[in-house]
C-alpha cells in the first residue's frame, strides 16, 4: 500500500526495514530531519539513537557501533561531512560497514542550506586520507530514498565499507508515494565484530599497519574490493537514449528536471535522452560508453561547477563532445532553463 | 611484604605471546621504566580478579598505547585520536553486557579529545576510562601536552611552558568533577609501591562499578615517561612523586552513583507499525481515470495559512486515485520570512521535475504571492486568488482568474484555519482534477479532531458552492481586474 512520504523520512524508514538499530548524528540543516525522525523511530523499534556532541563524535560512535557488529547510520550535510572525513577514512581502513547520508547544501564554508551537488568530490572521490573509496548512491525520488537505503546497508555489509547516500534538500523535502514491501531482512553474520563475548574475544578492529609491506597488502586488499565493486555494482537508468542525438547526464534532483527537459526537447523536435547514474561510485562508465554509441553530443548538468563532469569525460575519453551546464548557490534550473541552454548550444551539440 | 599480595605470574588477561607485535613477542613495545606497562598489569589483574576478561572490550587510543591490543587477550578496537569515549559509548550501547574500557593518554584525552570525554562523562556512560597522564606527548617525540607543567621544556615549548602562551596545566579530574553524572573519579600515581597499590584498587573499583551498571568512572594515573623526560627510570618515578603529584593532587574527586531521574517510557512498536504501512489513506479499489486529470499546481501565501498542508492534502487525494503525485515545499530562509509555497504535480505518468516553474494552476492566498507568481502561470492556465477581486491595475492576461474570498468564507464558518480547505474545494470544483469523494476521504483519514473535521466538511461545501454559484463558466480575467 502506497503512503505519501517525505524523502528524509523514507530514508529512516528504509533503515528501520534494513535492520538498522543504531543512529548517531548531529543536527545540521537540511539533514536534521533525518536525525529527528530517527530519534523518534529507532528507539521505538528497540534501537539506540544518540545525538553526539559533534559530527566528529558521531562518526566515531558509528565506528564503535559498527565494530560491535551493528547496522549503523548517520546523516549530515556539507560542513558536517567535512568534519566526518577522518572517521570515514578510519571506517574504510578498518573495513567497517556503515551508511552515511549527505543531504548536500550550498558551499563552500557555511554557504547556505539550499540544494547543491557540490559535495561530489568530497563524497565520491573520498574526502578523507588514504587509498579508499566510498560506495555512493544518488536517489532521485522518495521511493529511491527508501529502496537505496535498504540497498546501502546490504552493500555496506557485503563490502565492509562505508556507503554514502548523496542527496539534497529537494529530494529530502519532497513528498511522493512510497510503496513499502514489508519483509524480514537479516544482516549477515559478522564473525569479525567485537561484541564483548568469549567467541569474539579474538577479534581486533584496527586501521594501523606499521610495516610497509603489511600496509601495502592491506591497501591491495581494499583495492581488490573496489575493483570487484566496479565490476558488479554500477547502477544507472536511461530514458529515451536509444535514438538520442543529445544525451543529457545528471543525477539526483537534476535527473528529475532532465527527464522533463528530454520531454520538452523531444516535443520541439530534438531527439534527446537522459542518462542518470544511480551509483556515483562506482561510476557507470561502461554503461555510459554504451549509451553514447550513436549520440552526437553529451551535456552534463549539475548543481556545482562541474564535478561529475570529470567522471563523464574520463569515461568517454574524448570520443564524444561534452558540454556542461551548472548552477550553484541553491539555484535549481527548471526544465525550461535547461531546454533553452541546449538550444543555445545546438551548433555545438548536434 | 606486609599487606601486599606478591603476584609472580602473568595475568591470563594478557596473551601468552604478543603475536600481533611481530618481533620480540615476549616483551612489550614500551620503554624501560614507562608507566604503561604497570597500568596494563593493573588492568589485566583487575579483569582476572573480577572474572571479566571474556566480556571485555578494550578501546585503544592514538599515542604510545595505540598498541595496547598487542597485549590484552580481550576484544580489541583501536580508534582515532581522542575519540575513544565516543567509540566506547557506541560499543557499550550496542552490547550493554560487555565491559568497555577506554585507555587514553594526556594528548588523546585532554587535548584533541576534550569534547568526547566531557560528553561521555556527562551522559554518565557506563564505561571505565583509564587516563594515563605523563605530562608529555610520548609517541610523537616529546611535544607539549595540555598537562605539561609550568616551565616544562618540550620540543614544542622549547623555552618551557608559559602561562601567557599555553595557559596552565589542564586538570581533568577537577574538570569532570564539576559534572553531576559521573560516578567515580580518582587521581592516582605510579611513583611508589604504595601509590601503585592505590592505583590498583582504583582500577579495580572502576571496573567493578561498570560491572554493576554503576555508570561513568575515570581513573587518572600520573605516570613516568623516562625516555622523553631524559631521566633514569628511578629518577623519572621520583619526578612523578614530586613534580607531577604537586601539580596534580591525588585523591578521590567523585564517589557516588548519581541519582538520575527516570525518563519517559518510549512506546514499543513493531516494524510494520513504525513504517506506518497500514496507516495511510487507503487507495480506492477501482479508480476511474476520466475522473482525474493531470495538473501542476503552485500554492503560495503566508506561513500559517496552511499552504503546505493544502498541497499535501491535494497530493494525498491524487495518491488515493492511483495517480503519481509529488509535493515539493519551499524551504529554508523563505519559511522564516513568513511566506510559504509548495508545488504539487498530479499525473498519470511518472513525474519528471517536481519543480514547477510554469504552473497550470496558481493558488495565491495573498496579494504578494499573486503579484509574484501570476506571471509565471502557463498560457490558458488558472489563477485562484483569495479575495473578491484582483488588486487595482493588476491583470493576468494569459490565464483565467477566479477570485474566491476563501478567508472571508472561512471566517464566516467560524475558523480562519479552514480557508485552505475552502480554496482546495474551489480548485476541485473549478478544474475537476479529482473527485469530491477522494477529498472527503482524505480529510476523514487525516483530520482526527471531529469538530475540525465537521468544519472542514463545511469548508469543502462552501468552497464548491461559491465557485458553482458565483463564478461564471468560462469566465476570463479582464484588464480591469474583475472576473466575469
């Protein structure tokens, strides 16, 4: 049965269904709603919600709960994500699973609280130190906020790695129908966790490896996981790409606007299509290369100054011309605005 | 020795061989004369005495004791610099039956980790913190610590610690004793056998308190660092007894379980209840497609006029009719300036952009919204305006304007609050985008107060009647601002 649900709420509901019973966070607009809803829901189903003294503490509580074998999550936004970076690096280094939501706001610095996608580098390229990756999901609807949260916990456990859900204030604040298929979700047995029992006494959670060869072997082990993820976990969605001359590429809220843009462009006689990465890392490079086979030009649209643009260019490696249109400061372009941009660049695009 | 128990064997809480260490698996990595070895021994013996070894989780810090997990045959978690109390908090809350120890040095606890220790103590976390204070950063090579003494020469205070530059030594026990929630705080020293025995009792007591669910305890242990201090181990120990103890007085700073008020009881819910899968407005069994139509609506007005709620009700109604719907509020600073708007899309197809820059319908609940958004309405669209007439000199040439004095009508019904429902009814009557039954069903499902529900029913009828009787079919707005 469908319910009208807000995106931020759908994330918490997805976490509850996925068996997450630990939430450690710190308030920040526009992510606070997730903490607020978690504060309500997680204790009701027998879990722990704790508002930490800072994002630094919150991410280290996540580290502790994950070490203990719990399915655990936190949510924050730009400045808070920056503070969490050291902890996220430790979590990746210690091979701990966790889910972190970044409801991206305008930056840099205090910026503003309106939607941007300017945390792409910080989240997708890994804002912390060392050779690690985040698996990054970019939902674009309330249903996906729910479904991808459930998936995020699964991926986190499968790869023993942080998974970031990168979204924005629009998808977070938006209400749409949400269809919840109730089911029992069992987290995998975590025999590596430290639970304060005789059976788990032998276990050690750490990210320190003093010997160069030992650390290198560890880094290689992590890298092998990331290679596997690149093989198996790319996710994307295409809309009217088969006969497209112009391919629009965007994620999250932008992909919703681009869907309308494609309709507008087609109504005006231009064969446009949409390529939407659902996972930002691993980036669906293979799928993108396939999608552009008969395309004359690509236009990337982001709420930043061109971040995913780099991944698109890397994937296409100069085979197709790539245009870019970005807005920042919380300005989300309307479909009409992007349509006008496409026509303004028609000579370059087609 | 009188009154002392002499122990000749290694505690079973230590590994037989320190395999994680790599080389030299029978000795520790600590320097000769270092206090950490003694503290480790006291903890291990207390764990054995209390029978806690299997249940214990040791949280190792960053500092010389980063490798404490080489030695303790317990569950081990190594954490980031200063964050042991945060990680310990979550470990303990995840497994309340476990015994969680945070082992920290002075840089870790009293510099980078001050926030974490203060708040863990203030929450009264049922953990035991062992705080080894040797007045200097050991592992990084002898830099100043927050607990360095006045005049103490370190690599980063080459002329000696100066109050004018680095302030005075930080007294952690005294600081934490200002909080009401900790159960047990004591400062001990490793300068002689008598004090080491006192330290042993303090360590054991802290663990015993945790075992009994007694709350937060911290034992600060003044400890020698002969290598960094460039002292002979015996001299370093003597220095602890003289200089360190003088600056950091030994003693018990707190020793009683706080009487904390029991909080409210949290309701227990099943997952299905928490996810509200059965509570939403039921969708009708067989929707009739021609009774609904695709529509994009922008609703704008003052905060407090029920703008956002009006949009949500409209979206709920669409959902009930098996439509795709989206509701997107204005949010952020705008909401604080007193104006609010939201976008609602009703569609039989998957909805692209939830942002509506050119709505088919604008519901303007105040003049400001009308002036601001009416020009964006699509050609042939509709504007519903909360007034009897358009402002003088204002027209909307491209769209039909229907003036509905919703606030006036609501006032007459007895509550200004239902102006939004009056307007919603006007929208349904004017556009026929959704059947009335759905509107009533949604109101019945969402409005729990029977009095208010009755008022909403009246508002729904009044809004419809107004459009039905007062507004002419096919009327268009005229430049003089009136609808005919």
